[in-house]
C-alpha cells in the first residue's frame, strides 16, 4: 500500500510539473501572439508619414546632404537635431489638418482665405515641385549611366514613363507598399558610416554643438538642407494622403466630407509621422557622416558628378572585385529607388493642389476615368519636369539648386500652415497646441532668416 501511495504521489507531481510547463508554454504563445498583433498594428499605422519621410530623402536631398558632408565634414551635423523638432511639428500639423478637415491643404486655404493666398500657395508648390521632378529624373538618368551606356535623354524619358504608368495603373494600396519598401535603399549610408569607423565622440560633439560659420557658401548649403528637409511638396502631399488614408479606412466617404475623428486615430497619425520624420532625419544625418568620413577626409570637397557622389559608398564593398563599379551600382539603386518614390509624390502633391483649387475630383484611390483631371496634372507635371533636363543644366548641381529653391518657397507656405493649424474655426478642438505652435512658428522664423541671409549675400557679394 505504501509503495502504491508513493508511486501515486510521484505521478501526481509529474503531472503537476507537466501542467506547469504546459501553462507556461501557453502563456508564452499568448504573449507572442499579443506581441505579433501589436507589431502588426504598428505596421498598419505606418502609412503617409513613413512614405513622406522616405520621399524627404529624395535624390535632391541625397545630393545636398552629400555635398554638405564633402564640403564641411562633420561641420554641419548640428543642423539635424536643430531641424528635427521643427520638421516633426510642421508635418504633424499638416497631417492633423487633413485628418480633421477631410480636405487637402489647398482646399482648406480656398475655403477659408483669400484667392490671392490660394494662388500664391499653389503656384509656389507647383513651381518648386516641377523643378524638383526635373532634377530627380535627371539624377536617376545620370546614376543609371554609371553602369549602363545609354543616352541621358533616353534614360530620363524612360523613368518619366515608368513613374506615370506606376501612378495610373498600380492600385493605391499596393503602391503604398511598394513605396515603403523602396525606402530600404537608403540603408547603404548608415552601413557605410559604421564600416568606415568613426570617432563617435567627435561625431556627437559636432551634432550637438551649434557652431555655424556664416558665409555665402555655408548659407547656400544650409538653406538647401532646410529646403530639402522641410519641403513644400511634403506639406500638400502629407495633408492629402491622410485624407486618402481616412477614405481607405472608411472614416471618410470621399474627399471634402466630415471625417470620423477619434483621439486614437490622431495618435496613430502622430506615431506615423514620428516614425517617418525620424527615419528621414537619421538617414540624412548618416549620409552627411558617410560623405564626411569618405570624401571630405580624402580631399574630395566638391561633388560635380554622380560618380563623385558614388565614391562615398566604396568602403561598403572594399575588398570585393570591381568595388568601384559595385559602389556605383548601390548608389544608383538608391537614387533610382528613392527617385521612383519621390517623383510620384512631387507630381501628386502638385496635382492635389491644382485639383483642390479648381474643385476637381482627386485622389490616388480613384480610377483614371473618375479623376481624369487629377491624373492629367500628374502626367503634365512629370513631362514639364522632364523637359527641364534638356536645357543644359548639370544634374547634380540642379539637385542642390532645387533644395535651395524649396527652402525659399517654403517660407510663405509655413506662414499659411501656422495660420490654418491655429484657426479654431477650421480645426475646432484639434487646433495646434502650445508646443506645436511654438515649433511651427520657430520654423517659419528660422527659414525666413536663412533665406534673407541668402538674399543678402547674393545681392552684396559672395
């Protein structure tokens, strides 16, 4: 009897241990499911903000940041933490305007302000975007020529056609997924920065120690950095894309209607913008570091061709056969990939602005037949931008000039965003808070001062 009791107790303890293991295993599975659901929910949140952030580092941005690193080494790294809160505040305000009103930025200005302000705003963004489209298409063609012996004109036309076909014939939801993945091309720069090896103490000292050297060339490149980071096309694109996001999530029946707003949805938009703008800023910071450590330290202080810019990525493939060619290929993939992302954003931004001005049906969620005017503007903007490449402008210098022009055009548009975001009649209870107001206005003041300084040097020498 005693033996049987002992055996029973052992069996009971074993069952208890097995049940405990099973319970722990079940809990781990449940935790994994919860974590996966949270991660999946986080990925679903990422949309317009991430696409906007990736488009922020377009070929014009890559060229401007590369030139900053080549010319000044670590000397302009302080600009990125300085700009970061400004970029966040402006883009968050634009997203909130779209979410709360259910309209794009041009439609909001049209309904609430004078026609002069509307025309000025739309004209500025369309001109800036068209120049940017031309420069980006030219950069894509020049990058392709690094490893394909084809005429520049043929390649520029080819990419223009590809962009138009993608925008018109690819479903919007699928296109967004394509745009998100194209952003991975920018990872080449952070990897290069780590492979080269950095004096990280010096890097962070330069990043958080504001020490500007004010002269004509510094101001020119600083306005370019500001303009390619806080760009006019992002204002219009982000606002309108949030509206499209509301339509896709059935919070809004169509553009212009009253959306269903919840605090949770606004938090999602804020998180989306935070991730997108953080990725854009960190990537830009790494581009400067990579170019500073590879180009500046080796005496290459001017980037005149795509081949010059591609040299920044050579350490990534050092030791491989044909390392120079592989570096050019990686650089080209980055320029082409982000160009394919950015050009539709630029053309779409212009189309949203013009369509809202004239009251046309608009939106990438619509088929071509249901928003013909909207898509015709996208085609026209791409074609006119393409034409800029046939007037003899150097593709790389055009990219930096485009960034500077964006910086100039952004100033009056920032004034409008500050007014709209703080207008209770438009935004109701969701108008800008104190922090948002402070940083949007600081952005306006900083960019105004930078542009005025640029004009001063242009007029009085340098």
